[in-house]
C-alpha cells in the first residue's frame, strides 16, 4: 500500500513538473509573458488535489478552490494572448 501511495505521489509530481515546463516553453517560444512563479505553487496544488479527488470523491480541498481562482487569472491571460495572436494573423 505504501508503495502505491509513493508511486502515485511521484506521478502527480511529474504531471505538475510537465505542466510547469509547458508554461515555461510557452513563455520562451512565444510572445506570451507572465510571472510564472505566481502560478507554480497553484498549478501544483491543483494537480495534487485533482489526483486525490480521483480516489476520494468526498474530498474537500480548500487549497484546490483557492488555486483555481489564481489559475483562472492565468487562463484569462492565455485566452487574451490567443485572441491577440489570432487578430495579428488575420490582419
């Protein structure tokens, strides 16, 4: 049982690592700019809480809900960046 928990924890950390790397690559390869350190902990919290919720549907994770609010700002920035990029392409 402990082995399975350890494996699951490593998988969750790996997923959080990949999400952060994708954000870093997006910032590096495009004109999108943001303060990635602002979102790093919140992306990790969402990943961990989502993984736990998968196994425990009664889980109420306050950190998850707080992190979603913060990461909504990131999504808003990304949507605005996408819209601006599409406008530039169409011009």
